[in-house]
C-alpha cells in the first residue's frame, strides 16, 4: 500500500513534470529536458535551500564561539550542551535545520530514479505513464505513433540510457559525467561545511578515544564534516557508475546549480553583514553579545557593582 501511495504521490508527479518539459522543449532532447527539470526543482526548493544555507553560514560563523564555550565548560558535557543550546537559541539557529531539505532532495532523487529506470527499460512508458492531458500534446501524439522518435541522449552525443560501466567496459561519455558530478558535489559541500585549521581527523580522534581520552562532540562534528566532503562524492561515484547516465546528469546539473545558489546566498549574507556593520553604534548596542550573555554566567558582586558605579560616575 505504501509503495502504491509513493508511486501516485511522488513518482508520477515527478515523472510527468520531466515528460512535460521534454514534450514542450524545442527539439525534444531528453538530456536538455533533464537539465531544465533540475533547474525547475531547484527553483521550487529555493525557500528551503535558502534557509538551509543561512543555517550553514551561521554555523560556520559560530565556530569561534563554540570553541569559547568548550573552553569555559572545562569538560562538563552537561554545561557545554546547555550553553550551546542557549547560543543556538540566541542566534535563532537550528542545528538540524537542513534535515528537511535533504529529505526532500532524497525523495525527489528516488522518484526520478524510479521514473528514469522505467523509461530506460520500457521507452513506451513515456506515453503509458503520462497524464492524459500530456498525451494530448502534438509531440506526444507523434511519439505514441512511433516511439523510436524518442531521443534519450544529451545533445545527440551521450546515450543517457547507458551506464558508465557496461559489462566491464567503460562508456567514456557517461564516465565523464559521473566523474564531473562527483567533483561538483565535493566543491558544493566544501562551500558550506564549517572549517577550522586545527581540526583533527576523525581517525586521530577515535584513536585517542580508544586510549581512554574523551572525544569532544564539537570536535567530532567538525571531523565528520571534513570527512563528509570526501565521502559523499565517492559514494555518488560508486552509486551512479553502474546506473543509467541520466541519473548522473541530474546529479551534475543539480550540483552545479547548488554551487551557484550557495555562492549567491553566501555573498548576499556578506553584503548584509557589511550593511549592519556600517550602521551607527546605537543600533548595534541593542544586539545581544554571545560571549557576555552565554559564556559569562558569574553574577556581579556588590563590590564589583560599586566599582562599576564609581567608574561610570567619572
């Protein structure tokens, strides 16, 4: 039952959106239609992507404050967690804010893969699995009369139904797309992952933990992020190298568009920060200071209060 619901609610709409773009695109090239489909999906997800990138940018900015909290908590994990939660709340940051976007991207990928596999195995599915209003379009009527008119290539150069590895042989046009998609994902991940110069590798952290040393959660997270930027491209390569190159083309187009989107949003954030920095001091004084509010919890004594009062009176 769940499979049929997923097919109706997810797979079929995604597949029909791709077919609609293919049917109305001049030249009716499936590769170009897939690229345009990727652009449309990324534009529809723009609000979620923008929120995700703002969260990622904010987390990168918080790395110095997180280090201060780590030093101030002196190994007290409960106190460190409390201070981190206060910091996230003060800066309006959700550490898990990007999960929703990732889930949606994964669902789209599953739906697209299911649709592409159907077309690769049975090209006539582009007619039989489409909505009735799509089959009434002039190009779709021509296809229903002669399915061999279906052009499953990228600009008549790359057969998108073939995988990069076919029976032990390399199909280089597809292999180039697979490699390019993996490289693009690496740079896209590097663009937003938090980085610190003194981040230890996950291997060294686990090695020290095996010797009895306590692993710091923030340090582990940074190490995992550093590993992820290499792990994801490798997994994409291994996952797509044996699949129809249409899926690799989707990864490549999506990675390039994501890289451009991220660059635009991150530059926009920098410009907004510069505008805030140029505002008068009075407007900036109302903003909370994390280092004073979160890290310093020691109450001011009466003696210190007198000193501050006398200093202020001068």
